[in-house]
C-alpha cells in the first residue's frame, strides 16, 4: 500500500491516534513487517496539513477522545 497519492502511512502511534481523533478514517493496518505495524489512512481533505501541524506542535485535540482512540488503536494492533 505505498501509493503515495492515495494513502498516508505511519508507524507513529501518537500521530495515527491524532489523525483518527481529528475525524479521519483508519483504512487498514499493514502488518507486512512483523516488528512494526503501519497505520494506513486514505489521503483526504487536509490530511497533509494535519500531519505538518502535528510535527510543528500546532494541534489541539480533545483529551478524552484521544485517550479512547489510543486504546482503540492498540486494540486494533493486537487483535487479529
């Protein structure tokens, strides 16, 4: 799933959770590397701007939603 124009992939749990919390849909998990899961999101709307703002520490998310989504993401990682 490396189509750079259609998908955004990250192995960063914090970034993936932030993207999810801001309303983007997790498309799939890429488990092709057994030691690292990739979170795959469809590249829609302003996803690239969200990623940029994340790394520039310019985002704010609702803490309880973020916490609930981090649990959801971990559950997706460990469930088969």
